[in-house]
C-alpha cells in the first residue's frame, strides 16, 4: 500500500435545486506521497474544494475511500485525522495576539513557545508574537494562519485558495514563500487553486480538474509541455489549436524546438496547441496595409526565413511587453508578443517569427 494520502474512487454529491443530485466529485483517484505538494487546479465549480473538504472529513463521500499510509480515515473524526486546514481568509482569532494564534493547536505542550518562535521566523515574521492581528496586512495574516496550521506538525496540510484574496504581486511572492515553507517543514500538502501560476509555483504535481473529474496529474513541466487534451490545454491558457499536418502549422514545425521532443507526438497527425507568444514580432518589423493571406492557401503568408504575416486586431499593454492580437489565416486570432512600446494600427499587417517554446503537441 502506498504511503501518504490516498484517494480512491471518491464520489461527492449534493442535493440539487428542484430535486435530484449534483455530482461534485466524480470517481476521483489521487495520491500524494509523503512530503509532496499536490495542487488541485481547475475553474470555479469543478469540484476541487469539494474534494479537499471530503479529504478533510468535512463532506461525507457517497462512494470511494480516503486513506493515510494505506489505512482508511473515513470513519475518523475531522479533529483526529491529523490534517491541518488553511482557508482563504485565514480566520485568525481577534482576541489573541499573533503568538496566541500560532500556539492555538499546541497550547500546553512542551516547547510550544519555541515552536511558535520557530514558525514565525520560518514564515518571515520574526518578532511579531505580541502584535494584534488587526494591525497586520492581508499577506501577514495569511503567514500567521500558515504558521498556526503548521504548528501541530500535521501529517497533511489542506489549503483551500489561501492566496486568492491577495493582490497579484503579493500572491506571486507568497506562492514562492509557501513552497519554501512546505519544503523546509517536509509537509505533505493538498493545495486548491484556480490560478495556473500559483499551482506551478507551489506544487510538485498538478492535478487538473473539470466537471468533478481528474483530467491529468503531472509534474508542472510535463503538464505544460504535454497537456493530455485540448480541454487541459485550454485551461492552461493555450488559445488556438491547429492540426499538425495543416499548412498553417508549417512555421512551427519548421522551427523545431520542443516539438522535436515533448510535442513530437503531434508531428504524426496530432494537434499543435498555441500559447500566447507563439508568435513574436520580428525585430525591426515594419507594418503594411495589405492582406496577410497567401491567395487560395488558407495558410499564413510566408515572410521569408520562416516568418509569418498577420493582421493586427488590437494592442494590449502588459508588464515588460506589448501584446498584439493578430488574425492569422488558417488559424484565427492569436496573441503575439512585441517589445514594450511597439505599436501598429488595427488592420495593419505585421511580420512575426514562430516560437516553438510556446507550442505543445496534443494527441
């Protein structure tokens, strides 16, 4: 039997409005080995939080099993499973100072004060023990909540969208810090998020969910390079899909790159999934006001040297770059990348080079 967390054929259903039932978790099987961080990634309503709550014991499954080190915990009360919980809002106790919050689950145990000091240092809040939670920022409150959840040394930590209420820059910083803390403590964790960047930053493995089912479980790099299908790829942000043997796919096939390995399966009749940045505005590219299609081919017009022409639809300013929405014959709309400040009017034709590192091969 496998060590760590095991989920086997789990089914969770809720009463539906007007009668009947809604299946929130549909025959899900998953494992998290000791010390690993597994992210449950999916859109709102896909069942990831219901799965986490069932693992915690907060939702009774109608079928399946939840095990730890091969032993079922379905009949074990929530407070005796040895699992820690961390939610979106942290839920700190207003009547306790920071140290009192962190010590809540270990009060009266030998070494409790030292454990509190150790964890506050680990989460980046040394010397905060006497602070009132009301004086803390949102990010600081979540760090205190994390320290409190880790204080009893849970054998599994369950995190339900713990960073989603924070601003983007803070989320990115805390995601990296969260992974560092989990690794430093050797904590096995199940981490729920709808944010792909968070999942990739925090987890050893990412489990993509949709409509209550697991679609793919893989290490972040492999998931990115080899989505199981178009549904997974679309959720990860791939925005266009082209048959690998179509004329429109020729520029990326010719460019090679990772299509020679991870995406190689697409070269034998599969599909290329194109991510924003699969086209990059060529250095010194000019624009012109004519059509970008090669007459009668339905393929991107070759610009020489493997370049592609597309019609500018709109420009978007982003951190560190300009995004150019272009209409490419045979493909449709794609988001190309250009240098900061690059500009062109809608309707102009721009020359771009294919970037095979922004392409994945699908079966």
